[in-house]
């Protein structure tokens, strides 16, 4: 599947949001494609891959979560941002667990959106370059994104630092961290580090 490094896909049933984001990304030199419903987007996204996807969590028909599942978002080659309203944190957490890269809350500022998207695209390129393999017990339970967050934690990075390195928000790092601890049965960060470092990393 070919990745179009200049394309941004915007999936939102609100024309005002689609227009605002289109103008924003066009000014930054991206080619923007907009979709008002999930099905059209899924068809398009399975043919060619954009540099980044902005996906509204509340869509008519297919929800943002169903779209993430349909795309197998965890292994999708482009970062998928969930656009959520302020009361949608549980939904945003659910989206991250289903492979969304990060979430952006409405109302958002133009600078924030552009900065986060550029960081995510850069982080995705880095990720393709370095593929870390772990050999500790339970490693196979973790998604690729969770393994990246885990590496940051075991390197002693704070949520904020981890977020900066991975191009995601500190809150998203927290979501992954909680999920990792749940999967590996660790009660705290120290225990997590012991689980991982007790088994040497094959790199």
C-alpha cells in the first residue's frame, strides 16, 4: 500500500470542522481529502495511506471506534488522531486502546493541531526505522505502541518526555501505561521495570 506523505484525511460529519481543518492543512502545504462518513473513508484508506488521519469519534453510521477496528488501526502505517469533545475522555481512551495514535480535544488551536500532526508523522517515520524486539514474559501481549511506551518508561522518561519522543500527549502515555501494567500484572512502575529488565532485551 502506498503512503502519500503529503495527504491528510479528515473524517468528520461536521462541515465546519472539515472546512477549518482543510484550510489549516492546506496552508501548511498538505493535500487534504475530507470524508463525511466512516464507510467512504474506510474504502479509501484501505487503498492508499495518507500521512495522517483526523477522525471524529462520533460519526453517523460507523463510530470512530468501529472505524479504527475496521482499519486495524494498531498496524495502520499512518497516525490516526481522534477528534473528541471535552466530555469524551472515556471514548478517547477506548480509541487509543483500539489503535488510535492520540486524541485532540475540541475546541483546538491551529498551532496545536499542526504541531501534534507534524510530531506524529516524524515519530511514525522513526518508528519504522527502529524496530525494538523484547523477549520478556508477556511481551507478545503488548501492541507495538505499548512496547514503545514501555521502552520510554524503562528508560526512566516521564509521561511528558515519553510523549514528546513518541509524538503523543502525556495523557495518552498514561492510557498506554495503565494498559501495559494491566496486561503484565505490574502494580507500579518499579515492578514494570523489573519485569522487563529481568529479561534482557534483544535489539
